[in-house]
C-alpha cells in the first residue's frame, strides 16, 4: 500500500507549495512557532478553493498544554463545526488530563463533533503518560490516526517507540510519524518503523515556508 505524505502548512503559500510538490494531503494550521493553532476562517476558505487534495484542520485554541476548560472545549467544538462547513476533510485535535493521561470524555466529544470526518489525535500524545493505554482508548473512540514522534524530540529519534506503537495498534488505527522528518533522515526512519503515514512541514534549512522542492524530495522517498 502506498504511503501517505501529509504536509503541515501554516499559510496559504505553504499549502500551495505542498500541493505543487506532490503532497497527498495537508494539515492546515497557524502559528507553527507555537506548535500550531487553529487556522483562520479566511485561510481555510481560500485554501479549500485553491487545493484539490484533502485538508485536515488543526483545532487548538491556544498555545501551552492540552488540558482544556469547559469553555475552551466549547470553543473547539464550534471551531470543528465551522471547519466542516468551510470544507475541511478531516480534524486534528485532542485533550489530556492534568496528570498527563488522555482526557477520554473531552476527546470523545471532539471526535463526535468531527463525525463523519476522520479524526487525528495530535502530538499531545507525545506528552501522554500512558501511551499504550491511550492507543486503546483512542481506538475505542473511533480515532483514525495518532500523530506522534514516538515521545522523542523528533520522529527519527523515536523510531523504536513508533515501531512499538504500530505493532500495538495493529489494524485499529494508524500511527503517523511527525516531528523533524526531512529528506536526509526519512530513509533510516522507514528502515526502523513500518510507517504508512508521514507528516512533515517540508521547510528548507532556515526557511519559514513549506518548499515544493522539499515536498518533492520527500515524495520520492515515500
């Protein structure tokens, strides 16, 4: 089965470059310097008009931790509703408890609001204190994939954990590697972990926007 290449895009320009370079889909967000926030309505609408590949939308109302108040959850539920109206093809989101475990009830509400769109649990998973238990819980909720670096600073550094997660998850959900993936380290990562989905911002060294050239280099390796 061909691997899926998802490109994280924090601007309209990056989204165009991702499609031009051969991405299978994008994750649309804003504020990558804050690890990604919910994109604006204008960005999503314009990007949807321009792209013919799927757009998964990050729903994250603020920087910092992934422990949300009831008011924040209500904002996220409304953001999911609006993203669906504006043409999102998938939702990227998640919530944790203050002790670092998955917040099952909050995540269940977010997943239900996203239906029938596919749901990706984002890299909050990498600070989850019970990752294997979280895989069980997320699979039970019908989550489609988990975006993770294997709990390490980068996916290549977390390759062994990624392989463990893939084995543990089986066919229940997909494990998508993300974090520090570049053309010069992707080959070694794939030798260690049998990944079917990969996530990268595909920025050139020192760059702030996705590069169609870098996307193309990743596409050749995937």
